[in-house]
């Protein structure tokens, strides 16, 4: 009784293995081509004691955004620690709302207003190093504003909150 080889003739089996290997390599190549983004050099914001006569108070910080998407495009989405992602600082049940702005260059004191949980998509970066360690690596500004009108309506105390930024290729 003769045994039947599952790869008879041998050429068909080799061709099938080669095709499977090429498909696997094609999938890996496609996965490697997916755009990548990174945000770095973002620091905490600390507002000092607010004065007795409230005025708008803002802090700005520079950071680096890296993107391999076409033309360096990316979206930024901000979410605060308030209800439904609202931009608020809290002291127990007391809430102090704040505003968030995004500048698509470093060293800006104002930018485009961000809304909680809404992607802002008109941004690009020229950063080509994922570690953001090239000269001129700071590519964006984050601006946080406490409005005088909001300051007047809250009780004295220590307020804190978290702002989460999500950067995605666009």
C-alpha cells in the first residue's frame, strides 16, 4: 500500500507555504505602516493662591507632539476630571470650572478652545523624532484659564483636578 503525501506534488506544498509566508509578511508590513503618535514633555500646572480681586488667570506650557501620519497631522482630545469629562477643579463638592486651549506651536499664550471629549483635528507637527529630543522639539502649547467670573463664585480652599490629553493620528 502506497502512502499519499499531503504535499504531492512537492511544488504545490512549497508554493502554499511561500504564499502563506508572503501574506504574513504583508500583514506585518501593513501593521508597521500604521501612523503613530506620541505626546511628551507635558508638565503639571499649579495655580498659586488667587487674589482677593479676581482676574482671569492663565498658565501655558509647551510640549512635544510626534506623529507619523501624513504631513504630521493629529487630533487632540481633552477630558477633565469633572462630570462627563468637564474641565473642573474640585474641593469636595465645590467645583471650579476652567477652560483649555490648544496652540499648534510652542510659546503661545492663547490658542483654539477645546471642548471636553471632542477631538480637535486641525493640528500638525513637524517633529520627526519619536523621543522629541531634536532641537526645537517643543511643538505645541497647552493653555489653561481660570476665569474671574468662576473664581468669584467658589469657596476658598485647595482645588485640584486631572486633565487627560489623548493624541491620535489624523
